[in-house]
C-alpha cells in the first residue's frame, strides 16, 4: 500500500469509531507494523489532522474534521453502488429514485480511473421481486420518524381484522418483498411491527410522543435481542 493511501486509511479507521484505537489495532487492520503507524500518525499530526492521543494509550480523531467528500476508495464505491442497487429495487418510490440519483452523482464526480467501479461494478444486487405495494405515505412516515411525532393507523392483520392504533414510529425495515414499520403501540403498550401493505388508513398527527426518540429507539433495540437456546 502506498504511503498516501495508508495515511488516508488511518483517518478512515479512526473516523469509524469514537473510542481510542491503539497503534496495534490500526496496524493489524492495515496489515503493517506498529512502528509504521506511529510514524504515519506523527505525519498526520504535523499536517494538522486533529488526532488526539499518544503511544500506548490509543488515538482518536476529534470531531469537526472531514475529508473531501469524493475521497472514496474502490471498495467504498463498490459498497455504495451495491447498496444503492438494493435500495432502487426494494425501497419505496422516493428512496428508489434517490438511489438511482446517487449512482449517477457518484459516476459524475469520481475520477475517471474510478468510474468503472460505478458503471461496471463487480457486485450486483438482485432486483425487486413480487414487491408488495406500500399503503402508507412512506415519505411522510420517514419525516414523522425524524420529528418524533405520532401516527394514527387503521391496520388490517393477516386474518383480515381491522384495529385502530396510535403509534410512535421508530424505524422502517426494508425486507425482500415487504416493508415493516417498527413502533411503540399505545394500544398494546409495547413495541410492534406493522406491514406497510396492510395499512388501511393513516393520519399524521402533529403531537410529539413524550419519550426522547433516541431513548425509545434504544429500548426497541434491546427488545430485539435474541438469546440462542441453551440446547444448541
């Protein structure tokens, strides 16, 4: 690996975490020596890259530093294009259109030598197949998730039974053929997932739910923890 590429990768590794990383950990990931990392860190600091730390204690990249937005490696381009391909084939119309736009923007802005990684990628995501239509405004739903506002649903379950729910939306899960809206359900007083193709009607309320969104999301994540059976 060229030294310039290695310096860039060190910044990428540090930017990925908020915890101090030792030279040993960085060297192991980049498959080089600890001494080389010490020398490269000193070079970056001399160039006023805001890295804080010292040998033996670990290093951390301070907030507020960023690289030019198009400093992408071939693997990063491949990952972005692969993800955008999947979104284009499986997400709702607005996100699908945004995914196509993203691929076009990457192709237009990366250096010429990297353009084949966008236009002729080695990886491909399978197109959408038998996708169930969303029966809820996905753009407004995402906006309500970001704003921490409630949604009133009329929902039809797999047995054809309707129910009225007021929910605190948390996240949307994009699966192979359906989308799931994860939320706290006031009726059940617990977390529930609602298929977007089974929503009969939705009213987007101006009322914010009382719990902080990050705390609610953390509770939801903990509710998803699955323990492996002891007999396996």
